[in-house]
């Protein structure tokens, strides 16, 4: 009985996180922990990060809008993931210096 409950809980967590993720507007970013909190799972920021990491490369979900609490891209600089996220964020108006996001007049951080 324990395994089905764990699977059910994981499915609920994943569906809630992906639902909130899908609603993050163009030009906005959210921290892993805030995404977890808005999904109903406060304190599960690391698990949100793991979920983002496992999304397929061709996903239409705006995974690139999720950053760490210090407004930084979590991938190591110049890695494939970093470069993909940086490019997508810059297309939405973010200015990125190193791995730190800076706001401009069209962007917001939740």
C-alpha cells in the first residue's frame, strides 16, 4: 500500500508544479522554492529543480523561467543547459551578467 501512495503523491506533485510552471508569463521568472510553494509543496525547491532537469529538451513548458533564489541560472556557466537557458531568457528581455539575472522594464521576478 505504501508504494501506490508514494507514486500518487509524486504524480500530484509533478502535475501541480507543471501546471504552475505552464502559467508563468513571458518575461517573468520564479525561484525553485517559490514554484514549489505556489504548487502547494513549500520546502520542495530542490525537488522542483530535479523535475526541471528531467524535462525533455523539446518541452514547450517555460522551464527556463525558473531560477534560483539568488536570481541566478543554476547551471554552470557555458554548459549546454546554461547557454540554452540564457538564450531563452535574453529573448524575453532579461539581461544576464555571468549567471545573474538583472531586471529591465519588461521583466519581473516572483
